[in-house]
C-alpha cells in the first residue's frame, strides 16, 4: 500500500519546482481546493480502522493526487 501523507501547498510547489511568486499566484486558486480534498482524504485513511474501508478510502486519495498531478503538469506545459 502506498504511503500518503498530508502536504502543504508549498510542499507541492517545491515538488514541482515552482519557485516564482507570480507562477504560484497563477496556480494557487486552481489547486487549493484539490489539495484540501487530498489532505481530507488522507485524514480519512489515517482514521479508518477497518482494512477494507481503508483500502476503499485510499482510492480517493489516489484520485485526488492524480488530479493534483494533472493540474501542475498542465500548468508547467504552458
């Protein structure tokens, strides 16, 4: 099982190499809600005791992570 942890918006900027404040401002509105939902999904996985439900919740985390990757990848292509 993949290990997912809550992450700040700034940590995603670092991960994708976005350092320019103007670039950060441009993508911030687009990515904020998605990162929030990702972190909430991670919390759900962390709190879940039932392994079956935990596995299901992990699918949500992976889905949000995929959306975050897509947003940053599309932004970096521009």
